[in-house]
């Protein structure tokens, strides 16, 4: 027997969230007057290392090369639309006003991007009626939940966009002088930037994605922030520039991912 999911259209997944967006979607989001934050994470990486592990290969393809002191890293940049309370695209009847052009992340919820992550209804906002446990004694897994072809295609499209956007995101960091990040799986560092400037820069880099990066600009020396003393000791031992964030940055470090409706793995 199987397990099925049926959206009840309760609208819970349209409230108080951070939604990962492609550069194109971020442009649309900003153009509608909504807000974007930029999230940066460092993944320590042996320079030249090429993995055959599917997840690592994916991470490599969605990140750009960087350094933090003597430590080689790959940098993951995620643009996130955010809002507290209801999404700005909801109308008074709690219907999505951009339904036909809503972001891909909105289209895949509550399914997981990463096939290795087991779908757990307890970690999702959907009410119990949405989960039709046909075989109640079976532990849920992605395999048990029927993912329709359209959702699968949307997941693949998110990966494809993430790979295609790597260069644009590197240009974005350089243009905005973003040089700090969190350590992957160790909290999140958000950058709040001037929204009009961000829109202007996205316009500029998307109209000329092949713009060359000067050698001097190319070598950003990333500062890695962490709230964990042990992590900082480990990073510093590896020669990385790593530090506890300045007081004004602490509230930009998030430890939990609950408010994400989906995160690119
Ligand atoms: S864009 Fe639409 S589907 Fe996505 S969170 Fe907003 S209201 Fe919900
Ligand atoms: S929270 Fe789940 S059931 Fe409710 S609208 Fe979102 S996807 Fe549908």
C-alpha cells in the first residue's frame, strides 16, 4: 500500500517564511516591491577535490570557489524572499495572486529537494488531513509519498537554476562587497542590503552575465562567522579567518531552518 499527499489549501505555507529564489525569481520578487535577503554559507573544500558522491557533486555545482585565509572553501549563496505574517502576494481571501507565476519553491512544498532527506510530515506545516496514511504502520519516506511528475520537474528546474546562477551570485557578492558567511550546517548568515541597489545590480549582471571579474576582485578572503567556540577553534586551526560575529550580526545568524519552507541542499 502507499501513502499520498493532498494539499488542503490551508495556506499555512504562505506565512512567516523565507523562500529560496533563483536570480530570475528574485528579480521578479523585488520588482513587485517585496523584500529579499542574501544568505551566504561556506563549505570547507579540498581544492581540486572531485567527489563521486551525488550530494557533494551537486553542492560543488551550485557553489563557487573561495578562500578563507588558508582554508579552501566553496561558497553557497541563496537569495531568499521573506515576510512575517502573510506573504505579500496573498489577497484578502488568502489566495495567491501570482499563482501561475509563483516561485518554484512554493510549487514543491512539502516535498524535499534532497532525495536523501526522508519526508517527515511532522516537520511540515500541512495539517494532518493532508497526509493520507494508507499504510499507517509504515514509516514515511519520500518513496512512500507519491511525487507527481510536475513536482519532480520543478525540483530538477530548481537545481538547474541554482547551477546556472552560480556565476551571477558570485558577481552579486563582488558587486555588493559581501565577504562574510556562516559555516554550512552551522547556522545561517543573512545580509540585508539596499533593495533598490540589489535590483539595480541584478539588472546589471543579468544583462551581462559574462562580465569579467578582475583578478583582484576574484579573490575574496571570506570571513566565516560562527556562534560555536569549538567550531571557531577548529576553523582557526585550519588557517581560516573565522570569528564570533559582531553584536550587530548576531541576530542575523539563524540557528534553525524551521522558517524555511525548503532549502536548496
Ligand atoms: S508566492 Fe504565492 S504560493 Fe508562494 S508563499 Fe506567496 S502566496 Fe504562497
Ligand atoms: S501547508 Fe500544505 S496543505 Fe496547507 S496549503 Fe501549504 S502545501 Fe497545502
